[in-house]
């Protein structure tokens, strides 16, 4: 399922493995800003935590039950592009790129990958 973190910071849900295994570069309990694909059973546990309930109530966290990152290809292009532009998870963006065929959505994914790629500092002159 998808959970959107609308904050400009990472939110940690300690001790819960929200993220799928196989992501060594990312803490499994970290919700990055933007779109996160999380394990539904683990999210059910997280929803019982009072601070998570507060973050949902105030709109910081927006769970989208019944939606998964795999649904990108079935969304209308404008909805898919909005989802892409709210995602900073490189692996998720790359998996969407590999599965996507629509030109506008592919361009949005490429632009977002470029946006989240750290830039090398300019050499002093």
C-alpha cells in the first residue's frame, strides 16, 4: 500500500519494518518525504501508535489503502505524474520507469530522478 509523507523530513516508525526487504540503503522504518510503498500488515500496527494517529489526523501522513506503487501504470497520466513528482524514493522511481510506457509519465520520472540526484559542488574559480 502507499503512504504519503507530506512533511519535508523523514518520519521514523521505530521497530516496524514498513518497507519491503532488499533495500539496504534505507532504514525499513523510515517514511521518506513523498510517496512510500509500505507493508500493509506493518502499517496496521503503525496506525495503532498515538503519534502516527496524530500525524494521520493532521494530514502529515496520508495512507492510501487499496493503492500500491504497482498501480502507476493503471492511473490516468495526470494522476501518475502527480504521484511521481511526490516521490523521492529512487528505487521506486526506477521500478516505475522500467514498467512504464507513456511518454509523459516517463518524462516525469526522468525529471524527478534528475531532481533527487545530488549535484556535485561547483569548483571554485
